[in-house]
C-alpha cells in the first residue's frame, strides 16, 4: 500500500489553530477506563480500549485489511478498538485524535495522513499520558521520541525481494549477456515510499545478476499516482519509446491493470517482458497461478493484516510499558515474495492480501 504527503505550510498552520482551540476541551477528558475493567485485567488485554486514528479506509482494500487485522488481534485478547477514519484529511485526523483523548482511551494507534501534521496531537497525547503506536506511515523524526513503536514492513528489504526474483527470471529468459532495460513506476515524484521500494528493487536485482555480463540500463522512474488509470499512459509512452524494454517494476499491485494495458498498447505485453510488483495482492497471486509463464513473475508482500495485528500487540505492550517488545521504537513485520512457483501456497480466496497470521 502507499501514501503521499502534499500538505502546505499554510495548511499545517491551520491544523495548529484547530488543535489549540480544541486541546483545552480535549484534555479535560478523564483517563478513566471506557469500560469497567481493572488495570490488572487490561494488562492482559481484557477490557483495554484502543483508539485507532486511521488516515483513510474508504475505497482501499489495503487499509481495510490493515484495520481488520488489528480488530481481529484485539478480539483475541479481549480488547476493544474504536476506529475513527480521517478520510485523507489531516485536520480531521487531528480532531479525531482529540476525540479519542476526550473519551479516555487507554492507547492510541495512528496511521498518520501527514508525518508532521499530527505533531500537536502527539504532544496532547503525551500530556494526557496516553501511549502512541504508529502503523504503516511513520511520523517525522522529531515526533518519534514521544511514541512507543512504529509498525510497518521494511520497504527497501521487501522491494529487494522482488528485485532478486526479477534477476533470476531475467537470467533464465534472456541469458547472462546483453542489455536489460528496466523501468519502475511509483506514486509521485519525490515520494519517499517510491524511492525506498525502487532502491530496494535495484539492490536486489544487482545482487541477483552479480557475476553475469548483463548490462543493466535503468530508465527514469515513471509515476502513476498509485492508480491504474494514471499508470497506463506513462508505461505506454516509455514502452513505445523503448521497444527493447525488458523489466517493469510496479511499486503497487493497484497499478498493475494500467501497467498491463499500457504495455499491451505498446505491443510489449507477452513473452518478452517481465513484470515484478509490490503489495502481495491476492489478485496478483491468482494471476500467477492461472498464468505461471505470463509477464507477472513476482509480487512482494507488505501484509497489511499482519501490520494491523502487530500494532495491537504493540498497543498492549505500550499500556504495560514493556519497551522490550519494541526496543528501537520500530518493528518490521516479516514479508515474503510470491512467485508462480509458490503462489498456490499463499492463495487464500477470502483474503485480499497475503498474510502470515490467522
């Protein structure tokens, strides 16, 4: 899954004004438990109330799966999650967090819409004595000391998994000599997530082709705004201009439909192209099962279900002040890469994304 941040300085000032006017009211909310559970019960999870400030849910199976994983984990230990959806609005997210403070939740999990735009809310949570876990999108480094743990996947390492597979497939298909043209398509120019994923992919590809005589030519990254319709044109144009293009790395499965159509329009969709992807979407897993020799040969998983479940585990640890669970203030879930060879192992029709836990 993906995110980008395009908030202006003026908007952040507006956010600060909203927080200043609401903080006094919010902080009058008592820290009394929202349920009648004792502190002893909550230490095991029973009756623990977790506020979850989600930057968006509507229209995203990835975000929905993230929250579903958290709710499933909470249910197992007897905790309750109260989810508030900011719908991509940082001002609204700050108001949501203030609402959670007022309600006296025990812990807050934040999937931040803006890494620095929630700064005043982090300060308010600290003042209220409510521990904070962040998931999927991290905060600005200046805010990290006031949080308990950041849960996500290691973007670069996960991208490298796809790169290693693409390298092996390229050697098998094209041999160990000759030119290999590669293009990546990400979200937006300057998007940190795009950079992390593609840099990881390149590192994995370089490792996988070490010792060969392949000459790798990496074309300038294209951007599809994490949408299939926006990815179509850039991929069609680069493929038309480079009929010898060999490998495409789609930095989100969500864009794959547009990537496929763009390559088709350029006449390159078929045996001469390798597509590697990122997300571990079940649609991609099914495609590799159905067409194992097709262009799609890898999707690296980022496992939103496991991220959500792990965030709840860290919320319980935060309540218990058990810093040994997240000693470095960050915790990466274990990820994998799905290929035609192992796709059947990971395919679960009822799921939308690959996951490790049940």
